[in-house]
C-alpha cells in the first residue's frame, strides 16, 4: 500500500434493536444475537482528514467544537484495529463529525458515529490498498465498527439487520452484521415509523460499557442470553407471516427485559424516568381501547421509541401521539423517522 494525505467523508445512520444485545465477551463478541431496524434519518456525517507521515494523533470536532475525550477514545480504537489496517498509525487525523439528530437525545450516536468512522477508514483503505468489492468493503466496515461499539456494526446496512450467530439466519456472525433476508420479511414490516420521544436529554447515569460489564455478575444473565437466542425462532415466523400482534408482544418484552436486567444488576440502576413509565401506560391504554398497532421499544436510556406501521391507522396514531404523549417530552421534543426498505 502507498499512503498519502487524503480527506474522505461518509455518512451513517443509527439503529434501534428489536431483540437486544446486552452483555458481551472479550473482543466485542455479543453474548446473544440481536436484530435491529436501521433509522434512516438519524445520521452522523463525518469527514476524516488523514495527514500522511505525521506522528500518529487524533483530533476530533463534534458540531465544530473540539472534543478531547472522544479523540482519546478514537486514538485507543485506532491502536486496537491496527492488525486489520496496517497503515492506520502512520499519520495524523482530523475528524469532524455532525449528527442530524439532537445531541444526547439518547439516539445511539455511538452506533452512527462508529459506523461513519469505519466507513471513512474503508474509504482511505481503498485509496491506499486498491479497490475491493462493495460487499467486502461493507463487511469489513461492519467488522471494524463492531470493535468501536458493538451495536454500530448493524448500522452499515439498511433495513432489518442481524448481528450475532444464530441458526435462524443464514450467514449470521458474531464478527459483523448481515441483512435479514428480504424475501423472508412481510411487507408490513418494511415501512415503519419510529418516533423518538425525548423524555430526558441529560447525560445517562450509567454508560452502556458499564451496563454490559454488569451482566458478568448478574445471576439472571445466562437465562437472558438463552431467551434472546430463543426469541429468534418466533421472530422468524412473525416476520414471515406479518403477525403484528406477536411482533408487538415480543418487541415490548425485549425492551422491558433489557431494563429489568439493569434493575437486577449489582449495583442496580434504572435508566427509565417517570415520563417513560407514564408513556408506556398510555400506549397500553390506547391499544386496549382502540386495538391499533402503536407500541414501544427502549434503548439504554429514558427515551421511548414509538413504533407503528405505515398503513391505514397511521393518522389516528399520530393524532394520539401529538395530543397525549408529547406533553411528557422535554421541550416537546420528538425525532420522527420512517424506516423504508
Ligand atoms: O453498542 P453498545 O455497546 O452501545 O450497546 C448498546 C446496547 C443497546 O442499545 C441497549 C441494545 C442494542 O442491541 O442496540
């Protein structure tokens, strides 16, 4: 390979898991498989300036402001992935990054952030080592993104994405993410809304790194990992048949289980807020009264992802959200996304 000074720019979306990844082994190997929807509109745009033959260092800017802590994290990450990109420590980096969604909104900016960085690195690699196929390049970007933040590996592709080996999905791997086979997905699941209610915009009290770590001593962890693996069996049937009722039940159960694991950790922690619980109860009341398919999932935070298909009942659901749920958000914040594939 021949390195030279070069600037590349890439964009990567975030994602929201339906079957959750929570708990991992060494080298970012997930304790169980997970499946997510890629959020089309919540993106990180990153430009990476590589100054060849300068001493290795990393400088990062988030929305124009220098971020020293983030730079330290990226420096460590680059040292870690040197075995896979031999040129990586042979220059200086200036990385400028911007999110299209509110900062610290709880939307996984580490997923889109590491996804975008991995894509930039692959773009540089192509400059220095020659072109590889689009497929190989994405696969390696997913592999590299995983080493930055586990869930980031699922952000490289659009649609329904699986990370972690499961017999239910051919070609699935612990090392990188793969697309869920399109032919096995009912149309109803290919056009979905995800509205994120911003319940709490502050810093999370426990980071996901610490949260994953607490699964090592959680007495319920093994049972949980087993359950997540098992959940791929009904999920496969649900996705194929378009069984909305079972989908809702499974997705909400996964979200609540994630938070139950946090409560059963030692020390215990709770990332939901009062508003989170109020919104969940209102969603359940609404479903009981109308039978309409509005449901939720949660990330490792207080904000609620409202999920509903794009079909006949969409307008009624949107009206309900605007009239009844927005009052629970900070500054009436809601990030609207439509996932189409
Ligand atoms: O990728 P991490 O280490 O930030 O972990 C994120 C885990 C969850 O978002 C809570 C679940 C998931 O599968 O994305």
